[in-house]
């Protein structure tokens, strides 16, 4: 019964990973493909995950690694019979196939949990087919090792002993070396060329890579001034703390101020949140108005840019979360909360929104320099050319 259950689960897993391989192909190679059935919304999105750089390992799609795993499990299940055939004589080295299967199953499940964490907390999407295979991996491990005992240590130990016994035989040692060389050449090819992972190729060439992937703003400043205090060139940045690309844009602006003289960057609030923005027909970035008020209030304590970076980094949704950030940044929290909810702060925020509307600014991020507007995230070199055109050094 154990063999039947494992074989059935492995077969289901193999079929599932074939489907995932098709989804991966359509997402990355087929420009005319329709969304897959498991791309339901912004969160449950198999296609979205397939397009990320995390959907491959060493240039090989994770779906292919999964196919290999399930196929190998099926082969191990029939090692006893296969070793009687001349072509599969080498299968005799797998003396305790269930220990191998249990070891591989628990290892693959550990990898699965890692991928799930990346999916939920880095990518902020979930692939339900992928999650389904994670459960299958655990079931394979549990059934192979025996539900009642669950001695994975014994399974790993026995697998290691069997492996050492096998490689002590010269013919199998030579065979292992040849296989490893072939695998190494293949994986080197896939890693270097990324022919199976065009999304990684695009990512490597992306002019936004430094800013989009940054875990922190290494160009961050303290205080209320970014750039030269009495600069002749003033860049106004209309931004929204809940805007996904504004995080990268903020780092670009800091780098621009750090690397050039005679420019100053001033932040203006343009929250796409109908809580305070009367020009928003619907809701886009809930919490952005709250963030904006606290950003404005932080200037009273001389820590605007510290709060600015923290809001972009953490993207708090509630006042309690912002106050926790403020405490960490050593603000006078009570005073900050009072200022953030004051009539003066609300007036400043409303004036920013009103002025942006008068200038026909309705998207974030947008910058204005002299009478020129630049909307959206642009390659850093474009911003460099722009400020040099107006006299930055």
C-alpha cells in the first residue's frame, strides 16, 4: 500500500509540475497567451510568480526541478525490479529506496517552505499549484518514513551510508563523476545564458535594478534638507508613500542629490487616497493620507527625511504602526501625533493636493523642475541628463 500511495502522489505531482511548466512557458515566452486558470487576482497569481526571477534556480525553471524530483521518486519506487535489467543495473545501489524517498521528500518540503516564505513576504503573491506540490512533498516524506515513527534522522543516515557504500565501487564512482560533470556543464550553461529564464535576463539589464531591489536607502540623509540648501535648481517630487514604484524613485532622488551639486529636492504630497484627496473617484492607496500627515508633522522635529524613508520602507497602514516607527526613530511621539492631526498639517496636505491638481499632476511619482514635468520611474541616467541640462554639477 505504501508503494501505491507514494506512486499516486508522485504521479499527481509530476502532472502538476508539467502544468506549471506550461504556465511558466506562456508567462515568459508566449506574448499572446491568455492568463492561466490559477491567476485569479493580484495575490493568487501563478502567472505573476512565473515571471519573477525567483521562479528559476541556476537558470532552470522550478517546475522542471519538480518534474525531475517526482520522476526520480517513481524510479526509486521500482528500484528492486529495475535493477534486474541490464540497462538499469546501477539501481542496485539504492538498497533502501524508501529512506532515499523520505530524505528527498523532507528536503524538498524544506525548500518548499522557503519558497512559500519568499512568495508571501517578498513577491506578495501565491501560486496555488505550487502550494499544492508543497503538500505533496510532505506527504511523500511522511508516507515513506512511516507515519508512526517519523524517524527522518534514520532515513538520512541510512541514505548516506548507502551512498558511501555505492561510491566505494570504482565503476559507480566513475559513473557519478561523469554524471556530475555533465550536470555541471549543463547548469553552468543555463546559469550563464539564462536561455530558459528570460525574465532574469531582463532583470540583469534593467536600469532600475539598483533601486527596485534595494533593501534600504543607502543614500539616505537626516534632517529636513535633501541637497544643497540654497540651490538654484529645485526639484519638486510629488509622491505617495503607498505607491509601489515611489520607493525606488525616492532612492533615485537621494542618489541624484548626493552625486550632484547645486540641486535641492523638495517632497510634495500627492496621496492617491480618497480619504483626503477629493479628486480621487475611487480608492487606490489606502493609508497614504495618514502617512502624508505624519511626514509633514515630522518636519517640525527636524526629521523629515528620516520619516520619509521609514514610511517608504515600511508602508504602514495604521497610526499605531507609524507611531511604532516614530518611537524607533526617537521622535517625541506624543507631539508628533498631535502635529499630524492638527489643522495646520491638514491644511498643508490639502494645499499640496490642490496645487498638484492645478498643475495637472495626477500620477505618482511626478517631478517638476523649472516648468518641466517628468512622470513615472525613469532610468537614473535620464534624471542625470535632466539636472545637468539645467546647470547641476
